[in-house]
C-alpha cells in the first residue's frame, strides 16, 4: 500500500507539472469542479448535482476541498484545477458538512452526526487512503423535551441537542483542541475542549459551552427569507474558528442556505470558548446580488503563501431547494483587526495569488461581463425555454434544446467587437434521471468566435477529456477580438441539453462609465433597513453599492444590474451601528471611480 501511495503521488505531481505550463491563472465562481449527483431526492424522482458547506485546507503544498455529499474530496495544486479523490474506505454513509483540519502531516476529518461517529485521518489525502483516529466520539447529552403543544414536542433551548452537527475542529497554538458545532433555529452554537491525549475525545469533565445565538431583532442580516423578508425563525450553522493577532474569530452562517442573503458573520473573543462579542462590521461574507448569490457556510483558510480566503455556499435552487454550489472569495484582516471577505464582482474572473501579501483589489482581473442581455440564436428550442435566457444572469432560468445531440449550438451576438478573455458555461439538470455520478457523467463542448457571424474560429475544445464540468470556466490562452461567440454541443449525460447561462468576459476599448451622481441614503424607522438611491449612468450594465462601518472600510458589496432600477433597500444593518455608503458603475469597458462615501447614521 505504501508503494502504491507513493506511485499515485508521483503521478499527481507529474500531471500538475504539465498543467502548470498552461499559464491559466484565473477562476470564476461557482468554482469549476465535478459537482456530484445527489441521491437524497431519489424517492421524489428529482435529480440534480450539488455542492455545499465547503472546507478547504492547505496541506503539504496542495489544497483539499471537503463538502456535503461529495463522494470523497477534491485536490488542487493551485486553487484553479481540481481533481476528485475517491476514498479507499468510507466507513459510514456519505458525509454532510464535514469538519476538516490539517495539522503537521495529518488531515483530520469528522462528519456531521446526531449519533456517535469516528474521527478519521489521512497522511496521504492525494491517494484517498483513510484511517481511524478514534472509533467513536462519546455521545453528547441528548435534547431535553419539555411538555407539548397540540401534540408537538417543545425542545428547551437551554438543553444540548444530539450531535455534533456542522462540526468544526480547531487546534490552538498551545496544542489545545476544540470542537464547535450547531445547526438550528432554536439552539445556539456550542464549543467544547477535546483531549489529544485521549485521541480527541471530550476533555474529562468538559461540558458543552453555549457560545451565542442569533438576534434578528438587532442584526438585520440574520432575518430569514429572500432579501430578509420572512418572519420564520432564522437558522444559525456552519461554525468555523480562525485565530488572528492573538484573537479568536468564531464565524457562523445565517439565516438560511436557500436564500440569496445566506452569509457568514463573526463574533470575536480573547479565548477559544469566549466570551465572544458581536463584531460591528457584520456580516463578513455577503453576496445577495448578481448571478450566483449567497456566501454563507464555508470556512476561512490561508493559501500556501499566507493569503486568506473564505469559502461559501451560493444557492442555485432550480430542481430542489437545497441545490447549491461552492464559491471562494479573497479575505483578510485589516490593520485594526477587522475581518473582511471581498465579494465585489464575486462571480467575475479573479486571479489566484502567486505570492504573499496579495491585495484583494488586484485579484479581480478587471474582465467585465460582455454578454448581459445580449441577443442569442439557437439551433433548436424546446417548449418555452428560449435561448435568450442564457444571457439574463438569472440562475433559475435556462434554455433547452429539442434534443440532447452533438451539433446543437447557441450563438451570442455581443453587438460590437470586444476583447474576449474567458467564458463560463453553466449547465442545468432539467428533468434529469441521474442519481449517482459514474464514468458516463462528463461534459464535452466546443467554443468558437467570429467577427462577422460567418467565418468561425475555435477558441476552446473540451472534447479531449472526460470530466464533468457543470459550471465550466474556460480562460482563453490568448484574448480574441470578436463580436460573436458560439457554443457547440458534444455531450452531457443528462437526457436533456439545458444551459442556464453562458457568460462571456473580457473588455471593450472605450472609456469606463462615469461615477454615479446624487447618491442618497436614508435609515428606515426600522434601523435594520436603509434606502439607497442614485442617478443612473448612461450605458451602465450595473452598479455596486459599497458599504461598511468607516469611509475606508467599505468591504461589503450589493450588486445591482442597471435594468433593476436605481434604488436599493439594504436590509442587513445592525441596530445602533453607523455606516458609510458609496457606489460605482460598471459596463463592458470597466468600472467607474467610486463615489465619495455618504454617512448613514
């Protein structure tokens, strides 16, 4: 087995060396992995690919991605190219929202559970080899039930639910270990110390510590529903601990994974189990507008150069409520210790760093969306699924061809010549009948361009590999000056050919748009809300409303397309906290200078 592991590692290294010569240095969210088909709705006949609750760890110079129902995990040498790894033994059912942690030469893995489960380890995650670190964690105290109401049992909020569900492992600098967990709209997050001398069983005499709860009455972003407009009690989940500058940043997700406002927040303390104080700049990762919305429930990690990243779970929700994808955003801590996650242009192409101290603003390529609302023609159309939907930046609309056959095509007219630099093709599982990924599940297509719509030149060919890429992102080796971009179909395993969006990125050669004028902000009587208005900019594709707790800390972004109007109701504010708001416009040529920040008392 040792020789086999060494051989596999050598083959992986050789493959990565060949791939690195390609010069591809960008990615776009959702990240381009072979999301696995989810069997959870097999009894309902609902088939879909999904990924959620990601944890990325840096281990021995590579990156490993663990997530919900992934049939294993993924490995990447560079945060761009990901290869799926199937474990050699999986001693339990598929994992959900796992905890993963790299310490020295070992990766520790713990699944979410309501029962006793083991902690697994691997020193060679690239091979898929797993071993037991302990056989079973002791059970946590069960929930305490108090009476009933019309036959429905009521759970006392001060009890401890079975678990740990949504666990997170943390090892402090002094060698002490801690476990955090919680996923509920009743219970708080919990923490407990583990004992490394007892193979990470709970420390003798330790009891679960209640850490904090949601307060949607004060924290606007914690309210449930689309745009925080539902009165259902919100969910808190997805704990993750990061230590920086001697302080402990305990992160959590709220208010619900199935909404555009799913976000990450943080409390800060001076000890691993608190007490913790709510950070005034919450939420830290928030992306309610744009193509892929939602940024909650992930983790914070440092790349091999020491740069921070935050992962999250954007919502798709076409076939099923919990159909989701995975995103990755630049993150960090400013000079004052404020944690931030940069979701500005969060689903546009970004570079990955090649060294330490990467500036979050420099990681955005500046490649703009060229395809928004541009006209589309197709080889065929099924029923009421027109081709124009592939340029509407709406993740829940899509085009369907009459048949899933090679040669079907879509042509986008950019209505002018642009320097095209990348494309992203997002497939949809429309009436799919697949419930498990196997060797027949892969994606193949070709891309062409033409200056005149008559003579076509290939710019991408995904027919040389058999890898599933439901959100295929392709960076062109060399930009092309062109007007028309064509998708030509070759193969998908689904019975139907359905595409949600084809997104074309690059640049025009004109001037960037002007800065929006007459920015006005007003706090609502409900201080969790504010109203933002501005004067529209001629020709703008969209706007970024930038906001934060100081003029130089505008870390939050709400993206609004120009055809959605020149007003935004911002419903994510904290009662008693002052803010500053600015705005910028963008189009195919670039981004305007941001306006001067306006104080929002």
